[in-house]
C-alpha cells in the first residue's frame, strides 16, 4: 500500500478494493467509515479521484494566494494620469484630520455635471465623476471617461484664464507680484533673521540671569577673610553686631557704655552663626 496520511488510509483502502487489489474487506473499514478521522487543514488540497493529474504524476500546486483587489477608480485614475502626467505635480495636502471627511452631498443620479462640485476641480473629482456616470447613469466607461476629461479640461482652462486676467488687472492697478526667485530669497532672509533673533534672545536671557548675581566691591574695606576670628573676639567683648545699612563701627568705649546701659545676651540665631564660622 502506498504511504498516505493517516486521515486518508480508509480512502486508499476503498480505491484498492475497487481495483480488486484487496480481495477481503478489512475488519476496521466499516468502523472507520462510521467514525471518520478529522479532516485535513483548510489549505491542504483535497484528494479527487476523478483528477487525471494524480495518475500522470503532475500534481497541480494549490492556489493559496489571495486574489488581487482591483477597484474601478484605480483603472480610471491610472488612465487619467497617463493622459495628464503634469497633473501629478499639482500640490495636494495628504494630512488627515481627526475625523473622516463626509462624502459630498452631490453624488449618484443627481451628479450630471462636473461643475456641480466647483469651478476648480481636482483630478480626483474627474475620476469620481467618470465612475459615477458609469455606475449611476449606466454609461459606458469609455464614454463616461471621455466626457469627464472634456469637462475637466474646460473648467481648468476657464480657471486659468480667470487667474491670468485677474493678475493683469492687479498689475494695472500697481500690484507687484514677486517672482519665485524673490520668494526664495525672502525665505532665506527670514531664516537668517530668525537665527539672529534667537542669538539676541539668548544673550538677553544671559544678561537677565547675571542681573541677579551678587557683585562684590573689592574696595569696600572688608579686608581679607579671617575665618570669623575678629567676629568671635568682638562677641566675647560683648559688642552686639548690627546689620542695618549705614551704621558706623562702634568703639570699645561706646560699646562698654552701651552694654552698661542695655546689657543683653546673644540671640540663638547669632549663636548658630558663630558655631558655623568657628574654626
């Protein structure tokens, strides 16, 4: 017996019995027919007894690839840009919004003229109009395409003529339209000015930070730092420090008189300062 898959053993046995290769029916044959094994996976090709390729040895490869998805709009769009290649250079925004744009209200049998959607149609409007004529008005696709292209060219020509005469009228009244080269120079100058402006802002921010930096006067008479020894000596003599601006230094006699008149103990904050400055 030819080696087969386990789920197809009963089928091979049935074929051999029909060919009188197996004279006696196997004991398990009826039990397997009543309780057949699990079928093959869905992608496996089923075995057909009437397929002549099984006997010729040329098995056909199963088609497991999906069929190509083709829309009528793709065919019309491909032909449109083949006839109008320069329309592909027209700028189009491909930025999607937060919501899907609603379908235009003029469609179906109501849409009989391309101008119903505006006097400045886009290539996509011409493609949709040709398909709409074919589907909604039962017009042959070739005739619908010819009509859509004719109306598209007419509307585009009218739009170009209107823009040309509007420009001539504006120039007659003194309007000066910059050329593309001038616009490029203006954009370049704007980039340079923005860089200079950024440098000025950074410099201003740096000066603003330095404005709050402590600036000490070298000639203020503070002298060298003595690690708080002079401060401690005056404290032991009973001289109370004063932090008010413009105060004159107190002599020892005046300090003694002030202590006799108003003796006072050092405050806790003053003791903390002394402990920090103590060597």
